[in-house]
C-alpha cells in the first residue's frame, strides 16, 4: 500500500485530479518514488507504507 503525500491542486476538477494523479499513481507507484503530473499543476511523492504503519493507520 502507498500513501499519497503532499499533493497540491489549483482549482482543478475531480476528473482532472483522477486523470492526472490517481491514474498515473496506480500505473507507476511500484516503479517510481516520485512522479510529476504531466499537466504541471500537481506534484506528489509516493511513500511505501510498512505493515507497522498500516496497523497504526487503522
């Protein structure tokens, strides 16, 4: 499981956020630690969560 850490959105629609962040995140989260949105409006870092962190989050 991965945590989406620090994302910034500038008045973008949910469809834009889904297309720009969620889809690339799902596609690339196992290959990349940092990804940048192609449109340039959002930047995010993907943090792998340990089993201990997952239990703490529950």
